[in-house]
């Protein structure tokens, strides 16, 4: 039998977010551990605390709805977590890896911002004012986490670029030191 009410869709979307958040509770410690930048590590640890609070808020909403939060797996978050795990496993220089981790984390934040914005609107339409305030609190946290990651990216991405410049200079110096000269070939003039 097809689901035909906004309330059913709302509950499905809440279950999806619950699954997403519980996946993030497991993923954030791994992101923190993989971070070489102490500020980035702290941001991931702080967001883990917030994510635990967000899970609790969703559980409160499910209790008010007399529903269970389980029963749906968020495949979108599963994919984002898998991509983040691949990033952790990459062999990048420290600042470059941190830049990659920020990118992975911001994809997660944008996904969550979209999800929470959607369910907040559904809650408003359904007259679930208590839910709206809980969802708005989480939405504000997700947006703040994204802003924090953007701020950190400014510094960390600059470090990653400087690392590239240093590496290129080191390679050039090594070439000069070993007296490697570019080969001189004949050039052909094309008419």
C-alpha cells in the first residue's frame, strides 16, 4: 500500500536523518584521528559532541510521534562516509590530507543541511511546533559547522599550496644539484 501522507514522508525523512547521524557518530572520531591540524581535529571532536546531541533531539521527536527511529538506512550518508574513509586512506602530505578531509566533511554538512531544512519545513506544515524548534537548533549547528570548516579551509588550503610550492622548488633544486639539464632537441618550424 503506497504511503500517501506528508506525515508518513516526514517520519521517513526523520528516520533517514537518524540513520545519517548515527553513521556520523561512528565516522567523526576517524576523521578527527586522521587530522594533523589540531584546530581541525578539535572541530571534528566538537561536532561529534553536537552530533550526539542531534541524535538525542531526533529521539525526542520520535518519542513525541510515538514512533521508533530505526528501520531505514541512509544510503546517501553511507556513500559520503565511504568516500571519507577513502580520503583517510589516501597517502597525502599532512596539509593536503586535511584539505581533503575538510572537503569530505563539508559534503556531509551540506547533505545534512538539506535534510534538516526539508524536515523542518514538513514539521511547520504539519503544525509540529516543538519539532520545528528542535530541528532549527540542529540546522543552525550544521550551518555553523560548515562555516567553521570553511574558515579552517582558508588556512589549511594555504598550507597545502605552500607545500606544493616547496615541493616544486625542492625538485628544481635537486635537478640543478644533479646537473640535469633539459635535452636540446631540434625544433621544426611549422609553416
